C-alpha cells in the first residue's frame, strides 16, 4: 500500500485514527517515564510514541501548508527556507521530529542507564514538538511559527550544544555540566566583588565539580558560595537571548547596523544582569550581622532576587527597545508616516474618500484601487492584491464603509 493511500485511509477514518494516535502517544510516554518495576521494557515506548506521532501527523498534515520557492521576507524565514532546501524538507519535519525524540531518549539511556529528562532534554523535546507542528500551522501565522522554531533552535545552540562539546572534550559528565560557572560567571563575580571592596576568590570545593566563591563578611567570617549550573542563571540568560535573537530574525527583512547593535546589546546586558544577580546575593551575606544571618539572607536572595532582577530588567529593556529602537522597516518606495486624518492609503499615504474607490486587504490595510493595482502586493503582509473580475481575493472596499 502506497504512502498516499495510507494517508487517505487515516484521513477518511478520523474518528478512529485520532484516538488511536493519541492512545499510542500516551502509551509510549507512560512506558518511557513510568515503566513497570523490575521489567526493562521502557524502550518499547519509543516505537509506540513514534507510531502515534506519525498517525497524528498524517491526519492533520496540510498539503498546502508550504509552497516550495515561495517568497520569504524576514531574515528568519529566509534562513529556514535555506535550511529546508527551499521548503522541500518541510513536509518531512514531523518524521525528523520523531527521530530527534528517539535519539534524545536513546542518548539518555546510553549515558545514564535510564530514561531521564533534564533541562537540556526538555529544550530538545520542545524543538522536536515545534518541528512536528511547523507544517501544520496555517500560512497566516508564518511569522509566529518561525519565531517559535527559531527561539527553541537558538536556545539549543546556547544551552545544549556547548554542553555536548564540553562533554566530548573533558570526557567527564559532571565537569562539563559546570563549565559555564567556571568560565563565565564565578571569576567575573569575584572580580566585581573585589572591585566593590569585598575580598573574594574562586576556588575548587570538595565533593563537587562546581566553582566556589569564597568571601569575607563585615564581621570577619569567611563564607563560601558554590555556583552550580542550576543556580548560575544560564537558563534565564539563554531564554532571554534566544527570544531576542528570534525576535530580531522575524522582525527584520535585512541585516542592518542596528540589527547587530540590538543582538550585541541583548547578549551583553543579559549577561551583565546575571553577574549582578550573583554579586547581590553575595552582598546580602557580606552585610549580615552573623554567619547564621548571612546564610539565611543569601538563601532568601537566591530564591527571589533572580526573577525580580530579570523581570524588572527585561521589562525595562524591551520597553526601551520598542520605544526608541524598533521600527518596522517600510516597504521600498513607501512614504513616511502621515499625520493626515481619516483612512489613509497604505501606498501613497493620502486619505481615502467616497469619491476615490478603496481596496481593503485581508490584513486590514486600505489602499486606493489604483495604488493597489500598481503595488501588486500589500506592503504590510505581502499578500497579492487581486483586483478585477474573476478575482478570488478580497473585493474592493468602499472607503466610506
């Protein structure tokens, strides 16, 4: 039986195929994460999970979700277009997603001897989900689906790939996990504390591969703070940096000087905010009255200071970016924003009146019919503006409507 016949069969019996696909998915997940005790059968969950996802992908796949060679406008969409060989690989994304899930679970089994999901595995699985859903998203949400895929892809590039490379280099799982704390956080934290007049140094600590920052409180007591990966703030940094890169790639249509400035500013300020978080946690211990109070205050600061700093800083940063920096590039030949009152043409900028017939695009923008005919496509959403008899596009709209 050919592939197309299998797909037609599943689509023709959705009331059976959809519950069957969900049942296979749930059975696979349950076997992977909750296998019967004393029985080594969790690996059977992988074919169940793959089969269930395959059934759902075939049932809900949109045949017209992507057209090879279609014009992709943003930096991110052009990047995805190249990576997918001008869209030819998009239809195979669900199958690739299933393969990624299987490889991640197999890797965990080989390294740890069991199926376990850590933070890095969560990022990989989310990327697989984004790939699985990518061809199923309606064409009207291209920018949103590109953002999600790019966001998780960059997150993997920041959090997962360096860890795998370090693991190959050190041949030591525990040591590779703490590479960020050793190279990009602990030394900078100690240097900043010394700059503020607080004696501090980085040293190794028994029974752990994570770095420790030793400092002296105002009362003369020496304390040590161990900076593990889970406490380092790398995940907050990675999430923000990934979101910022995905935002720039899906917002801009070409590389401009301010694009590089935005990227560099986003990375730098998020990194500085993370060091500031660690410095402030230590300062809570430095200026406490007793060693017991120092430990208690640092624990409270560790639990709450991070999200407060990042929430406030990210809110301020994005507010400044949207207020003073981010301006959607105008289409070639489009006039600057007009201060005229009324409904304005999106091409020439003049007011539409009942005397001048107007055209309304599906995205909501209005144009003079003559301007729409000359422009051929909407400068805002890039949909073709179909005019004339026999058109399947939107009908010309009266400006008075």
